[in-house]
């Protein structure tokens, strides 16, 4: 399937396209029913609209990776200890980066 294929010409796949388990016959039947519906006939009332903040921080994993720069930074020992304790099995530097990225996104939102 190429990105330029007309949606009505796309065929339903027997797997989820993400390397997961195959769709069940019931799931394939439900997908076929959805495919046959017009967009305006699909009930989206139980799906909340995304907020501007959600769109601002949205990303698609695997499509692009930010360039990582090695840095030397002096941090208070108790701050480093806290991040090490709260990193949930990930490198604590990754958690520091996540928190900084979140802070930058909020600061940029305030500036806008």
C-alpha cells in the first residue's frame, strides 16, 4: 500500500501492520463494516478531541529521533539521587531529559 493509494482501493490486511498478532475474524468483519461506512456516519462521540497541548507534544515513535549531545553538567547530589531512584529501570539521564523536554514544551506553550 502506498501513501497515494485511494482509501477505497486499500485492502484489509490480515495482521495489524505493526508486527503484532493477526486480526481475528470478528475484528476483520468489524474493519470491513467500518471501511464501508461514510466518514460522517461513524460515531465519534466517545472519542474526545485532542487539546492543543496534546498536539504540541505529540510524536510518532520511530520516525525521527532527536540528536543527542553529550554534555557535562553539575547537578546537586540529591537531585541526581532522586532521578536515579525514579527512573523506573531506564537510565536516569533519560528521565532527566524527559523532564527537561516537558519543561521546554510548557515554556514554549506559554510563549506562544
